[in-house]
């Protein structure tokens, strides 16, 4: 992958943050650029760092994961990072809300660290391949593959890149 992926970890469980930090930091293609223990600290970090990915807890003090997602969607000056939402609760209404705010992947606690690192690489690989395909015509890609789902994904990715919040899509 060339350069290492910049990651921010946001979770109020300090033990989990340390475990994630220690596990991910030793991997050559991953770099932890910040750790926050609540949503407000995460917002401060996001003002100084430009991560490729955020590992974000849903339920936290001061500002929850949904609030951080809303902040990310409101920013227009930086590229929007991918978001892996970590949660101990499988609550459908919160999950749906997080998805409409642009979460890229959900993982339930407790989770396997190897599985998480595979998901990180898979997400970032999808991003890299999508970005290289923007250099050719997006329409050409859609007609070649002939899939309506790909068109929706392409439109969603472009809207995210130009800073339009996910809930504005209208579907």
C-alpha cells in the first residue's frame, strides 16, 4: 500500500484504547496518530490530524459517536476519513442513524483484533481502488459493470468527498 494509514482511536474504555493502539501500532502499514477518550477530545484531534480512518465508539461521555459523525459531515475543508463504528450494543435505531451519517463498517464488542485489522485494510483498499477509478470516467465504469449498486456507491462516495452529509441523499 505504500504509505502507512493514519488512524485515530476514539473510545471511553482506556484499556481497549491501549490494546488497540499497541496492536495496530506495530503493524508496518498502520500508524496511530491520536487517541481520544470521548467525542469532544475526538473533535479536537480531528482539527489537528487528517486521519485516513477513525475507530469510533458509539456510546461515550460528553459527545457520543453520532455527534462525532455529525461533526465529520459538517467539515468541508478536509477529506472525510473512513469510519469503523465499535459498539457493545446492537441497537437497530442507533445503527440506522449511524449508517445514515456515513459509517463504513460496524463491529460489535468484543471483537477479534485480527478481524479488525483485516477490515481496516479491506476498507482502505476499497477506497484506493475507487479513487484510482475516478481518473477514468465513472459512467464508463458503471456501464461496463452494469450494476445499479455501483452507481449508488459511486454517487455516495463523490457526495462524501465534496462534503455533502449522507442524510441529504434522499434515499
